[in-house]
C-alpha cells in the first residue's frame, strides 16, 4: 500500500495520504486490559475521512481498489 492508492474502508472508498507504523490493541483478540509492551507496530495508512479530515487505519482493515502509479 502506498500514498495515492484508492482503498475501500467498510463501505467508503477513499485515498491513502500517508503510510506509517503504529500499535493497535485489538480488544476482541487481546482482551480489555491494554499492555502496549506486548505488541509490535503494524502497517497503518492515513486516509481521507471527510472534507478536510483524515483518519489513521490499520492497513489490514483496508482493501486496495486501484494502485497509484
């Protein structure tokens, strides 16, 4: 995944504006008690979430529809 890719996030289609790594605690798999030391960073993408707004999302939650050149 790279900047400029067109991606699907749920029912929304949007564009990747930044790629980076961050930690994500998934309560459904790891429980409610957060321990950041137990997990490693994973690939994230910052996407356009609305007019003038962006949102950071784990890349595992995105589907690439069209790759940028």
